[in-house]
């Protein structure tokens, strides 16, 4: 991404990062996964690299974080029903 970005999710699991990116994109955010190769190379490298990060443009960060928080809360309620 060429503009200023902000991290909205960090994990050590590439599949988790891609799932979050997909959820954000389906909601209209411009998400991107960074450091994805860190999770695919040497064991422990993702930890040293700071994990796999999902970023969005800084202007979308607050809304994206709120979307993920709300989406997680809704998922938790569905599991309890």
C-alpha cells in the first residue's frame, strides 16, 4: 500500500491473517497482509519479525478495528446459541 497504513491485526498464523484480510475486504476495507513469508520460512522467524500483520490505510484503521471487534463479539454470541 502506498499511503500510510496502520496495523489492525497481528498473528503468528498466516491462515488467521488471510482470514482477517478476507473479512475486512468483504466489508469494503482495503486490507493487506504483511510479513506473510515470515510464517512460511524458519520456525520462530515470524516471532522475530513481529508476526504476520494485517494492515489497512490509516484513514480506515479505526473503523476496521471496530469492525473486527464487533465481528468477533457477534461470532461469540452465535457460538453460545
